[in-house]
C-alpha cells in the first residue's frame, strides 16, 4: 500500500475568511500542486490565512477543514507580524532573491520564526503516524525538518525550496545562517529548482558549516541526505481542463472583444518587488518611444495579483506602479486607447487560459525568480488558431525557468534597451521562427508538468530507508 503523505506549506491551497468561506490561494506552489494528482492518501498542513483573532470559532473551522483532509495552523497577529511579514518576508525573502539592501533583521522576528516552526511541528506530530512521508515546502519552514527528526517517529522527510537559493556570499549575511542550514539538513531529501541553486547550497554548507558534500548527497549527523535539482512544472492538466470547457470559446470571445483588434502583450505576476514590474514599465515606455508606429497597434495587459498587502514595501510598490502606468498612458495614449492596462486583481484559471491563448507575446521579466510558472502556463495555453499566429515568450535570464526554456528570447531585466528591443523583435518575428521556438518548448513542458514532478519527488521519498536503517551507518 502507498505510504500516507503529509504536505506542509506555510499557506494552504485554500484561504479561509473569518466567516468560514474558502477561496483558492494565488501563487505558483498552490497552483502547481493542484494539478499533481498524487495517488497517495494526502493531508495538507498549513496556515489558512488571516489572524487567529479574526475567527469567531477556530475549532469549527478546524473541523470543517479536517473533513477535507486539511489541518490548519492558525497564526496570531503577533506571529503574522514576526514570523510571516517579519522573518520570512522581510529577512529571508529579500536575501534569497539577492536583494540584500532590502533585508531587515530583528531578534524578535527570529524568535517568532522559531516558535512558528515549532508550532507546525506540534500540529504535524499530533497527526503523523509511523511510516508517514512529510513533504515540507519553502523558506518559511527551514527549521521544521530538524524539529521532526528530533522525535522517535519513523518519518520520511522531504524539503523543497521554491525560491532561488542565493550564493553563499549572500546567504552568509543572515545572522542565523548556521541554524537555518542545520534545520533543513534534518530532511532526508532536499530539492531545488535548478542545478545553480543546488550548487549555491553546497558551497554554503562548506563555507558556513565546513561540510563537504557530493553532487547529490551529504553525510550529516551519521546519515545520508540526498540533494537534488528538479524544476517544478506547471498545472498542465488544470489548464487543459479549462480549455476543454464547453464555454471556453465564449470566454475567449469576450476577451477578444475587449482587445478591440489590438495585439496583446501579456504579463501576469504577484505584485512583488522581485518581479521587476517598474523596470518592465520603463522598458515598455522605451519601446513606445522608440517605436511610435506600434502605439495604436498593441495593448500591454499587466495582471498584477495583490500580495502581502500591509507590508510597507508592497504598498509603496503598488503606488509606484500605478504612477508609472498613468505616466505611460498620459504620454502615449489617445482618446480611444490606453496602451497599458494595469489589472490589480487575480483572474480565474479559465480567463487566464483564454488570455494566454490570445496573447501574441508574454513578458516575463522578474529581477529574480525561483522558477516562474507563468512562462510555462503561457507556452502551454498558446493556440495558433486562437491568437492567429504562434506567440513569443520574452523571459528574464534571472528566472529559474530560463535554464529550461532556452528557445525564449532571454533578456537581462535590468537592461531597459535590451528588453525594449526584444519587444520590437518579438512583434516583428516571422511566423516560422515563432513556430520553431514555441513548439520545441511546448513539447518539453507538456511532458514535465507538475504531475510527474511531484510523483518523482514522492517516489524518491518512498525509497528512503526506514529510520533504524538510516542512522549511524559509519
Ligand atoms: O515563490 C515561492 C512562493 O512560496 C510561492 O509559492 C508563493 O506564491 C509565494 O512564494 C508566497 O506568497 P505568499 O506570501 O502570498 O504566501
């Protein structure tokens, strides 16, 4: 019989409002895992969104979620301030994305991070059974693997990082770097999206802990920890289902009408400073200035899903983006046409699929990104018969996806001229070249979607020997 799997991530795939209503969570991890369709019995453990104090009856919500095999870890407002907005998102997030000058450090936040990791461990241990597999996701929970190892249970623990793992020179800036590394080394398998992140992790182990490792493993604490690079895929099956819906043609027709005959250049991202939205707008400005003949022909649609609202940097970023969009439209717009549409909200998957299919060009230009699934979703949903011609992907070389998608037009997102020229080049690219580029990428990513990715990680975890066979081998 297949082993039971506990999926653990800071955020659950559903967000629960104070009145108990559930909505889907935005973001790459949730969307990819939704399409994984694993055969193992599964339980999700994670934060349901909001502060614990907002819920009238957390116990009732717990019960409701438990019926759907979901175990909530409620976080108080103080924990959200210290653990989530503080240590996870104002210390670790900028460091892992190489934005050292944005990182803030606080002992209180660190204490809160440790306490919340322990809280997750307590919830997991209250439901775990001998032999279970625990798959922990992301930077919020670096300490959790070691906390689980400290028990006598026979658990198989995997950890996957969905952000970049930065160079050791950057990681060592963290005051608690050694504790973080020891924490994650409690896992039996540690996974990254790219071989570069894995390389950085290995050199950090050497610099910070003085530990040598092999390409794919390290001996630590008398046992072997496997290290792997496995790029996550997108939710191919989910998008395919959307495109097979009976009303998909109508959804496409509605969006086509909105475009009013203009050629669509699409961007989709959480509104986060790592995504480089102001830099992208500077490049769009440059493109429109250098190519006035395109002003009335194209429409740039920026879908920016609100994120981490309430964190100062994110609120400032929203204002900065709104100002830049207004300035571009003021300069290049006409009575009937604004070249940039800024849509500050999430869209249902079927609408996203329709917009991806209708786009002539997708602009994915993060300053740093662990993977970036939008690039893969766009390529997968492209249909020549809907857009009229094959679409083109402009992709930041600083996104993890760049290692796989070599047929995209790759750009340095900090280089305004290069991005502006790439937009012009893509719009003018002959159909044969477009077709050649996109088909090569589509073939690959439709095989390596989130299903096989998750399946293969779980199979590796299933093969981890039982606890008594793992310890003190030498
Ligand atoms: O990129 C890593 C990731 O964990 C994504 O899966 C997710 O979209 C984001 O970071 C976290 O967002 P949030 O802070 O809204 O949970």
